[in-house]
C-alpha cells in the first residue's frame, strides 16, 4: 500500500486521537510523546485508539532506545525493516530519526538494503532481515554469523526485539493507512 505517493489525501482506517480530547491515561502518554517529538506523530495518534497498544509501543520505544545497540543501530534496523515491508511511514520517520542519531544519508540508504560499510553493522542488519524474511525461523549459522562479528547474546536478542517493534509499527501504518507526516523517502526494492 502506498500512503504518500497518491494525489488524494490519505484517510486513515481509524480516527486520529487528539491530545486535547483523549482520556486521561492516553493524554498523559500523548503528552510524553509530544515532549519527545515536539508534536504527536500521526502513528501514535492512530495507535491511541487502544490505550494498551499505545502503552506497549511507547514503552518499547523507550526501553529499546536505551538498549545495548544504541540509537543509530536501532534506526538502521528500523529503516531496513521498514523498507523490506514497504512501510513508507516508518521509512520516512526512521530516516529522519536516523539523521538525528548522527547517521549520514548514505548510511541510511545502505540500511534500506540491509547493508553497511561496517562489517559488524552489516551482520546485524543481515540478521534482522533474515528474521523478517523467515518469520523468525533463522538457523544456528545465522546467529553464529552475528557472533562472529563480535556481537553478544544481548545484542542478538535486542535485534529480534527491534524487529518485533518495527513489525508492529509497520503493520499499524500499512493496515490502517496512517498518513505520513515526515519527509518522504523513496522505497528501494529488494534485489
């Protein structure tokens, strides 16, 4: 589904919750999100239709944002997963967030293909996309390839957590036709 290339305005499948009219618990979360972004991105406004889903998503972003992989690697994984799933929303959002995390345009374009000039990063991105492509059915050799680049068990598990979070956000944005409110980034087709 293409959310940003159409000339007609995108109409989301669920209402976009406004901070001012949200229930108290949802408003508190949307206020936190606003504090982090300076606005409330439309994805969170769509997810706010379920307080449990919003709590889960926002908590996961917080937990993984402070994880062992760090923000730049987290954004590279998000870009790779978004591109693989053709999620224009997440690709746009995580490209912008990746730039804020210090990644170059070239690093982010490479991440779309699951690539990096750094062999350690490339191993993580390859593994993340294997998890996506094979729905978690990776081999012992796939895991060992990550270990061979010096990554430990904490990193391996965290990559899987990052993939799971990004599948959640990709599916929300695609399934619910959430309008993209970040600068558009062209999808790259997997070769």
